[in-house]
C-alpha cells in the first residue's frame, strides 16, 4: 500500500467547490474506481459460475441477494448459500449466477481470540458525554499522539472534524452496475441501490486488505460512513447488507461490536485515542440474523407479508399432503388385512 492514504470526504456531498482558505484540499486524483473491465456482452453469453456448492441458507439468514440485490426473507424457505465462498442468493437466482467461486476467503481474522459482543456476554463500552472544554482538551491530546497529518480540528459551531480508517473485511461479493458510467449526483443523494433500477449487475470480490480513510464530521453517523464507502466503490448493493463494527484488543482478546446506525464513529475515535489496538473500524456483512423491520418502507413490508402468506400456504399444503399420504397407506393396509 502507498504511504499516502486515500481519503474520502464525507463533508461535501455536493459537486466540487474550491477549498476554503487555509484548508488543505483532499486529493482525489488517484481515487479508485472499479468498473466491470470487460467488453463481453452478458446478454449474448451467460456462462454459469463454476465451483459453487450451494446449500439451503441457515434459519438466521436475513440478508440481500448477491445477484439481484433484493432482500432474502422467509420462515422456512430462505435462500441458497455457497459452502465455500458464502455467495448468497434466492432460489430463483441460482441459475443466473455467473461469478466463479473463489473458494474459502481467509481474511486474516483471529478466530481463537475474536469475540463478538453482540452474541456473548456484553462488555461495558465507555462513551461519556463530554463538555466543550473536555472535547477541546481531548482533541489536543489526540493530535499530540498521532505521527501523521490526519489531525482532528475543532469547528466554530462546537463540532469537530477528523479522519477514521475503515478496513473492508467482506467475505461475499459486491455488485456494481454493468456500465462504465459513474453514478450521477442525484443517484448519490438517493443512496446506493435506492430509486434506480439496476437491470444488469457485475459482481466481484473486494481485495481482502482494502482500507479507506474517511474525513468525517463528529456528527457523521455509521450509516453515512457505510453509504460513502459503497459510493466510493460504485457498489449498488443495499447499504443494509453491511454493518460497521468497532474492533478492540483487550487482555489478549479481540472484541467486535456492531455499531448502530446512529452512532458517531469519529466521537468513538476521539474517546479511544489514535491507537488502533484500542479501537479500529471494520466493514463486514450484516449477517447477525437480526432484521430491523422499521428500516423498510410500507410497500416492502406489504410485499413481505405476501411472501409470508404464500410460504405459509405452501408449507401447509406440503404438511397436509404428507399426512394424507400416510393416512391413505394406513387405510390401504387395513383394507388388505383379512377380517377376524
């Protein structure tokens, strides 16, 4: 990796403006832009992906399809997941998967040490409310400890700006539009995967060591960080497919905690200090099995109810059919038995 970190500016979501006097403009000339990179016409040539071993997804699988991008949900019949690369899709999308299996992805985790505080016994995370004087003092202490130019700065309105580094630890593939045309400003404001029908998508696996620096405000929320990262890579997957985690090393143990949508990463960074052992941020798939139904729109919720009704009717039909078949066989055996 180069010595100069690549930066993503979250403070300016509008078109480029001239940098304010005295403020260093973040360099975007070397911005990484991922495009399909192949001129092959997917409509004329659909080659099935090789190497996958799809199995029914587990009961806690509530996620988004890696092929079409729609939500996978059901009580009995959920979706399929490759046992090797974890590619997850609807049953209906299985025949359309053209991405080859990459095999098991070793992302460098420490499974013997890692501990997810969303599952195991919770750990007390100190996030005290600081006064303005305490924030100013914390920023001075923070800037005095770092060995780079990624300083924090206090603004006149009481907020502050600074940098966070996010490591992308994605096991499953991400999808981009099958077009070299970058998303428009209106698409970016609507959010990735929202308001725009993407008919064709190209899937690929992100490098396991991908790291991005983001310049954020103290009030920037975790959900906004995720959306900015997806925009950076032109990813059209639903932002809810992903989650931002904080990672900390304590007493030889690695702890992971999923941030809520409204938590403020820069505030956590300031409280923890610049040490990456004390705190670092990781982007992972949101595969906790929890579903935040409040995040869905009314049409989506109505559609889920219809899916639930169809699944229930089909499940009941199969159960009744099994009992009917068993009853029929017993009755045939009774009729075949001689009287007396």
